[in-house]
C-alpha cells in the first residue's frame, strides 16, 4: 500500500496533523482507540488550551524553537475549531479552557477533521521496521495480526513521550530520531508529584493549601500544594517538578501573597489569649499547623508574640526548604521533558534536517509545556506546522 503521508501515533498531535496534511494520509496507532490521552485529560474534560499561551510557557533547550509554530496556530485557532463543532467550553482558572461536557467531543471532532481531509486512521496497528530507500519511506506494520508494508513520501512521528506506559507510551520517537541521525536531549518525567523516602507527609495526606514552590534556578509557581501519602503534589508542585533537578532542594512558601505578619500583629490584641496554633489555623490548614508545631516551636498564646518572634515565624513559613528523594516517575508524569533535539528540526515545518520528508511533532519533541493546557496547544500547533508544510509541498 502507498500513501503520501504516514503518521505514526493517533494522539493529539498526529490527528491534528492529519487534518491538514491532505488526502492520502494514514494515521496508525497501537492503541485500541485514537486520542486516549485526550480522553482522560483534565479529569475527562480535557484542558485543551490556555488563553495566555506564549512561548514563555514552554521548556526547551532552545526556548525560541516553539515560537513560529505557536504563532501560526494559536489558542484562538483551536477555540475557533471548537466553536465550529459547537463544543461548549469554559475557563476554569488561569486561562485554562475545558470542555463543558466531555473530552470525547474533541476526539470525535479530530476524527471528523481527519475524515473530511480524506485521511484514514488505523488503530490496533503495531509498527515494525522503518527505512528510507532513497525515494520513500518503507514501514512494516501489523494490523489485526496481518503484516502490511506501507510506503510513504512523508513520515510524521507523533508517538509522544514516555509518560504513562500503561496507556501505551513508548520511546519509539527517540529510536526513530536516533536511526535517522537526530540527537535526543535527556528525557525525564515532568508535571509529576515529588516523593520523600521517609514518607514524612503521610499524616498530612489530603491537605491542600496555597503555596509558592521555587526550584533552585529561581523558577516559582504560586498555586495549590497538596500533601500526599508519598510526598507532594498539586499544581504548584507539578509545575515545579518540570524545573527540578534530581538531588536539589525546593523552597516552599506557605500563604504567599498574604500579609500574615500584619494579621498576627492585629490578632495579638484581638485574640491574645488564644493559643498561637489556634490563631494560625485561621490562615493555614489546622492539620498542617499541628504537623509543624513542634519543629517551629509554636507554643504559647498569640498575645505573647513579640514583633521579632512574628518576623522569625513568617520567615520559617515562607522558606520551608525540602529535599525530595525523587518523583513518581513516568508512571504518573503528565508529560516527558526533553526529547528530539530541536536543533535537528525546522521550527517552521518540524521536518528533520537530516532526512527529507521526516517530521517530528508533539510531546516527542524537546518542547514541554507548563500545566494548564499548554501541552495540547503545542500538539495542535506542531501538528498544524507539519501538516500544512506537507500539504504545501504537494500543492
Ligand atoms: C493524565 C494526563 C492528563 C493530561 N492532561 C492534560 C491537559 O488537561 N492539558 C494538556 O495540555 N495536556 C495534558 N496532558 C499532556 C497531554 O496529554 C500530552 O502532552 C499530549 O497528549 C501529547 O500529544 P502527542 O500527540 O504528542 O502524544 P500522545 O497524545 O501521547 O499520542 C501518542 C500516540 O502514539 C501512540 N504510540 C506510542 N508509541 C507507539 C508505538 N510504539 N506504536 C504505535 N503507536 C504508538 C500512543 O498510543 C498514542 O496514541 C495530560 C497527560 C496525562 C498523562
């Protein structure tokens, strides 16, 4: 069988690419259904983009690489597509857009777009040997147990990263990059909870509080922090994990952006006879206060606090230094940081510099978004960049 374009991976990037790549496009995937990560994302409602998307919301060895694709297919373009399919959406927080109903609507929309463009999707198809014979790609596939050799002028690699192997993630994209002489930057789990070997936060499991989490490079995120049986999670922590380097500390600031010193000074007179722990529990979760009470010597009454003591207490609460022993790894990481080195790709088309007609898009590439819809926006934008480049070449 011959197609003009063979796309490996029917996830967000692969499906969106197929919508633009023109007729004679085949998308293949070993999973049972297309778009499985879209289906489970955002608690089943898919945080499909972010209103504030800019290149600054992405991590890459080359921070400029994503700019071109993001500028040519913006959050507004995807919103327009959603509106055309009458899929209702809402902003939850911080520019994060979610489906009102279900993420399955987005998968159905993408599959309709692929069909409208004349493309075809094969699921439950495994990918074997890949080679370029000088004129075209030859890819050995196995569909429903039957071997099938497909030749293609263009090969788009959209098989994602290593996150959540249980859902079918593999390192295939990195192997293909390697085969065609492209470098791969070091990959690691990102948007992932931290673990602590002593499980010291076990008594606090389930407690959430606003916090600022800062990594050693000075990157800070102000969002919720959640204590878990194994360590720390919540948006502020997941964001920080993408910048964290194994072995380093993180700094946690509790109750950031709130003038706790003035509040405590006022409480000294209004509730001076109350225990300090009781007063603090107005501002921070009571279980957390109980947990840190002995370490921070939170004994005595509120009225006994001196200005110096208040300042020292605030300093402790605002600079809680912790050393994670690791992360929960690819098992739960939302994304894989690192990937196919952008130096080897065109930022306009995502085409490999070492091989004509070979493209890498989506999470497989060394472009990793923050939490909040940015990773899907990168999948849409990079898929569009490759798809339109392929269509233009044909036209
Ligand atoms: C639990 C969870 C929630 C998330 N929520 C959000 C969110 O709300 N917003 C957001 O922006 N991002 C979210 N993400 C991240 C987002 O899902 C990914 O960044 C995005 O799906 C990447 O798109 P992709 O097409 O590059 O890869 P994927 O969507 O991972 O698609 C890759 C496809 O390739 C297939 N494949 C892989 N290896 C092979 C192989 N060897 N042979 C054949 N097929 C193969 C896979 O089956 C898969 O269908 C979430 C991730 C997870 C895990």
